[in-house]
C-alpha cells in the first residue's frame, strides 16, 4: 500500500540526488508512516542546491520513501503564481497512491483538499493549528488577510467534517473548533478521530538539572522559532530582556532560529542598547543541537499569535526549563495559569516573568510540574496512537 504524505516543509535536493531538510522531516520522521504502510510518497516544496553542502540540514531520503516535487513557493501569493504547476503535481501524486494524509491548515492544503476529495481515495487530515489565530490579519499584515483567513477557517471545518480520519495535535482545543464527522456522528470503520503531537521525544531526550535554591546569575531566557515574520514574537522577547534589565535583573537572551527578519530583530537589540546580552545562534538542525541551547537556559519565553501545540515549548519542558507562553490555542493545554500570558506585548510578558524572578521559590515546583506534563508526549506513547490511526486509514484502501 502506498500512502501519499503532503508535507509543509521545504526540502532541498542536492546535485547527487540526496534529499535534505532543515527541520522535523528527517529520515527517522518517516518511521511513523512506515510502521503501517509499505511505502510512502512525499509531495512537498523543493529547492535545488548547486553543491553538496549540507550545513544545518538533516538527511531525509531513505528506502521505501520517494519524493514528488512542488515548486518552492512561499505564502499565498507564491502559491497563486505557481498554481497550475501545483495542481498538476498534486493530481499526479494522488494517482500514484492508495490513500492520502495532508496537514492543515496551509496554502498547500487549500489546494490539495478538493483534489484529494474528488479522487474518492481514502484520506486523513492532521490538524496542526488554528487558522483563525495563525493566519490572522495581525499576524500576517496583509490587506487581504481577513478574506484568506475566513477561507482557511471554513475549509478546515469542511475537511474535518468530510475526511475519513482526523487527527489533532491538541487534546481538546482544536477538536472543539474544528470537529470531525466521527465526533459529530459517531466513530465507525469509515470515520475516526485521534490526537497526537508531531514531536519526537525519546526517553533519552529528557533532562532535568538541579538549580539549587538560589536564583542563577545570569538568568538565561531563550526563544526558538523561525524569523520569517513577527508571529513568534521575537521582538517582544528582545523587549522583555530590555525591560527586565532596566528593573535590575541580570538576564540574558538566546534566540534560536533564522529567516528574513533576523536582521531587523538584531537591529532592535542594538537600538535598545542590549546587543551584548543577546545571542543569535542561528538555525539548529536536529533535536540535539537545539537541546544544547536549551540546557544553557532557564526560562523559555514564547510569545505567539497562534499555535497548535508548539513542539519548542514541549522540548523546553522536557529539559526542565520554566516555560512561559501566550494564552492561546494549544499552549493552554501545556502550561498553568500563572505561566499563560493573556496579552501579546512585552509589558505583560515582563510582569509574568518578573513574578517568578522575585519569587524564585515558586520556580522549582512549576518547572517540575511542566517536566511531568512533557512525559505524556514521549514517543512510544504517541506512536501507539499514530499506529492505530494510520491502520484505520490503511484498512479503507
């Protein structure tokens, strides 16, 4: 049985034919599908390198996995420019497969959904986030964004009600907003539902250090995320470092990630006069590289306009950091109320973090509780749920 997996990542093909990727979808990632299906076809965006340099990339190609290349567009405008090629490629990929899984919401899923539905082949949707927040006008800053967001919200609701299988990264938040047919009419062989994160945390990945009773000095705050726009709040993170230092706290910031906005974020630090207290470490490929930065840190600060269930926060929890994030979407399933910041601005984040810095005795219990929550996302637990979900899809072929 061949499963078509329509991915959101941008892949890179080298002159020697190898396929590499900058995050998540490395060769081991495909195990989750190959545990059930004999072969998978990956349809995703591709760029081509002129050299075999693989700096900051992870190998993705392997046996039983083949790739079908989409143009390497970004955003809705890029999709529209390549629309004919994208439609033709996805149609071709569907014909070669027995069943389909795609992730939503995204520009690719907007095109793939009607094509997959028209094929009459069994398909499942993995709902990764809430389009109402992730693609909001505030996050995207596009004049037409309200229309685009409305289309994506409505289409996500439609695909969840028509797909054979729907899986969510949350336990209840996204399920309530985008219910499946199985939840509304009852689960059966043709319609089913599950929940699991895409995170890959093995037992050996967990780490918890004893900080002692005294507050460390300096306190290291960390932020991880792509720097393509302002949605992940790197500007807020930098302003928080500035605010806390002005209040007399010896804090420093680590920013993991890269993108077109990196220069702008670095400029914010320079204008605030705190460049020496900020470390931009660039993009880190693979969990171990990210873990090295996490283990230098004490608090992850995660301002965001919208999320499904952020892997970066769970990874920080699994390394014993105190986690403080926006009170939005799936983050509310991970963190306690004292760690959920209700406003997307540096003043509010500063107040919540300052509370812990002035009451350091509260930190140990909080981080230990969060570490315990991360244990429920260990790979073997999630693998069992995925295997059951994928087997139900395979049985429809």
